[in-house]
């Protein structure tokens, strides 16, 4: 059974206006598909900013802390070796690798975090194969209205889509 | 700033047609010729690396006292070139410089390919590269760990991190364009391949939000790397007591030189790519001028480094330092490198004070090549020349590279070009989604401002 309606708009402004109109009618479960991150659409959709940077920060700190611990553990504790008069636990010499590993782990978590929270790397997604949806990565702006929205009413939704200037309306088949 | 960063206001579809189209329009005869030549040089590199690994690094010209020569020069030179890519993609992004949008993808690709060439050299220079994994702390029953108080593991950490972050930044930035290619490439095979690499990107607004946040954080993470990687590389020298190496100016001097040579390489690559793919509307004289200005500034940082080296040698009162800076370099066996770096890095870039020179491809392109030569010569001067004239005159020697040294350098140039030519044909060389965003912002600014 289908669970969402997709509608194509010509400009980001038309899409943003449609989102505001749907919001006015009490719709809350809206999303959009865009060829580039248009500010208008983001503002119209509202929603809170991404909290991914907090997770990246935590991973970065863990990477840096882990690197410092490992350096101390290896050359300060397990196999202390005095070279060039430097003591076994020599914080200044550990700074560079600590910093680099902090950056490395933060960077890895930024990339893979985007894949996880953005729900990428799936073999199929819900909107794939919708006729004409190719334009979402080219020059058109698509609105998604969830049928699970408590305010959802098929007739009203279609009327609103038509009034806000949707170029085409599609109901994707659910692939499960 | 009189020149615009975008000529005309192309529609989203037109931008896609122009910028994605570079991947499916057939390459011309010139491209095939360049591909063949660079491919042949890449095979030469494979052959010479095999020869070196099988026989040993006695094939190279370096020996005591010049134990560091071509391999380290090439390493420093290549990794320095990479820095401008990261400077453009990360630092200019944080400073919201609109002109970076047209060239950041290309500059980041340059960074990746340059770092690949660079990473080859320390590994080969180990002499027994099959033990390169000893640099990493793997659980070993020998219970001997990397000596993290020495500079070599620092380099390993710095270069590994730099390559990984550059790759992730480049790839993350490319996901929307790969999805665009998946949806608009002309053949089914291309759609499947680009579709796999697009990782299921569908342009959902909520995904864009996380993407933008992650991209900004990655730019912030890459920014200190621009300054740190070459600082770490310069520490390899500065912690040594060799006259000509043992100097506190080294980190800023090396970072300035890195960005200087990197911008020269960006211009070397951008100018032909712009002409071949007719990108004059998106890579305008404004972009060339901005690169030229940064080249002028970083060139002055390099000149300042030279002056400080002379000054510190004099101020130290140390006979070996004085001899190195004031006599050995201008008159010693490697004096050609000294004069090449003075002419190419200090004298010639001064022409960029003149506005018309900064916008002329006919002047910028040869100048960028000369600066690359000059920066290679500078590393030769610092690394080899310093080792040839150390404290004891009985240790003084001369240095001659072998044909294997020259062949490996030529091979890395070929491999770099080969990878870059592949990049030009396989992925969009300009970020289409960022260009669309920028065009919409420009149009909006004109209507409301």
C-alpha cells in the first residue's frame, strides 16, 4: 500500500509556498527532495538543525584521547626506551599524533555519520523509480506528503497540490 | 573586484548539461595523446619501483652524507602541492569565498593525486618497504612498538590523516553530483555505476541538512591540516642539527611554500581544463586573478623565509650556518638550484603586482610551471645542499642523481597526470550542486538587492 504522495514543483519558491500552505492546513509530516540545498525550503520545513556535529565532536575527542593513551601505553609503559634524552612519558612529543588522530576520527565520523543519519547506502529507497523523479537531482523540487500524517486527507491534499501549482503528482509504489 | 564569478545566469538544467556533460562527451585526440603519454610514464614508474624494491635503494644517487635526496625532495614537493587544494576547499569555504565553488572539486582532486605520489616516497625510502606497516602500532608478539617520539611516525600519522580527510571531503562533496549523473547519464551502464557510487543519494531535505553540517565540520577539520601537515614535514628537518635545517622559521616557511606551489599547480591544471571543456563562463578571469593574488602573497612568505634564513645564519654567529647560507648555497655544487629558486620563486612572481598579468592565461600558465620548477629547486637546495656542507669539511661531498631517480620523478608526474585525466572524464570537474546553489543565490541577490 502506498504511504506517501510526491508532487513536483518548478521552483524552490513554489515548493516553499506549498510547504507553508500544507503547514497551515495542519500537515506536519512533510519532506522535500532538492537538487541543491535551497534555504527557502529548509526554512519553510522548519525542524531543528542537525545534531550530527555533537557526535562528531565526541568521536574526535575519543580519537585524540585514545591516541594519547596508546602512545603513553606503548612507549611510556610497555617498552620505555630513552632516546635523545627524552623521558618515557614525554607529552610534547605526543601532541602531533594526538591531534592527527583526533582529526582523523572526527572526519571519519562526519562522513559515516552522514551516511547513517541521512539513511544512505540502501539498495532501495521508498521514492526510487517514481516516474519523472529523475528531475529531483536536476532542476525540479519535489514535495513529499506522508499519508500517515494525522491531518492527511486524499481529496484535500490533491486539491492543495493543484492549487499550489504542482506540475505532476505521483504516488510511489511501496517496494516491500 | 570588477570581474564576475559567473558569466550569465544559467538555469539548473543548463548547468547540469554543461558540467555533467564533460563525463559523457567523447575525449578528443589531444586527450588521448596526453592519456597515452602519461600512461606510459605511469608504467615506467611501476617498473622503476619494482626495480628499486627488488634491488634496493642503492640504485638511487643518495649516499652519505646526502642520505636524503630525490625521494625526500619529491615527497615534500608533492605533498606541498596538495595544500592549495585543501586551502581552496576548506579555508575559502569557511571564509565564504564564492569563487572557490568553481574550482574546489578540481583542486581537491589535485590534492588527492599529489598526496598519492608523495606517500610513495617515504615508503620506498625505508629501503625495506615491505616493513612499512611497522610504522603503525599493530599488536605484535615482538613487543616492539613504533617510537612515537621520533618524526617518522608523526609523518605517517599526518600524511595518513591528510589523505583520508581529503578523500572523505572530496567524496562527500561529490555525492549529490554522482546522484545527478545516475539520473541523467545517457547509458544504462553508466547509470548503474554512478548509482552505486552515489550511495543512494536522493536529495531529501533532511539529508541535505545533515550533509551541510557534516561538510562544514569537515571543512573545519581540514583547515588545521593545511597548516599542520607541512609543519610536521618541516619538523623532520628542523629537529635535525644540520646547518640549513635547524631553524624555527621552518613551519611557516614550509606552509607558505606549500600553498604557493599548490596554487601554481592549480593554475597549471585549471587553465588547460578550462580551455578544453570551454568552461569560460564558470571559471572566469576573476578565478585566475584570485589564484594569482594568493600566489603573490604566499610567494612573499617564501621570500621572507629566505631572508630569515640568511639573517638567522648571520645572527647565530655559527661558522657552519654562515657558510651554508651565505657561501655554499650561492656558490656550492648545487648553486643552480639556488638561482632557480631565487628567480622562479622571488623574482618572477613580482610580475603579479600588475593586474593585467593576473588575468592573462598566456602569462600565468608558463609562470605557474616555472614556480613549480622553482619550488622543486628550493627543496633540493634545502635538503641536499645542507647535507653536502655540514660541520666537518672532511664530510663535504657532491651529489648526482641516477637515471632511476629521474625516472621515478618523471613517473610520478606521469601518474599524477594520468589520474587527473581520468578524473576529468569520469566525474563532474565542477561541483554542479554547489554551482546551482550559488547561481540561485546570485539571482536572488540581484532581484531583491
